[in-house]
C-alpha cells in the first residue's frame, strides 16, 4: 500500500542547460546506467533494453536495441595483501 501523495519510482534522463533549467525529460522503463555525448553533440542514454540517442532538442533520433537477458554481471573481490 502506498502512502497518500507518493508516486511510483520512475527512471529517466533530464537535459539541463547552463542556467540549471530543465530543457527536457525522458522516462525509461528501467534504469539508465550510462549517459554520453556522441561526436555530433547528441545525448546517448544506455539502458538494459537499448541505446537511445536524442538531439539537444530532446527529439529521439534512434533506438538501438540490445538485449541484456542472459547476461550475468559479476563483481570480483581482489585478494587481500595483508
């Protein structure tokens, strides 16, 4: 049961200008784990289901699907040197 006034968690990307104003926002069904600018100045958001490329206006240029299903992410701990 949710508290009154609460909203479900949403994953998204905000584009903020130099003055700190939000220019645009895009929501994603899953978390975005990396954001880069490509050589043309477009924003690329990497999510488990694909790579999304946006113009500076917020227009979606393309989505390159990529499947993370079946991929096992492993963290390794280095042996102690004590």
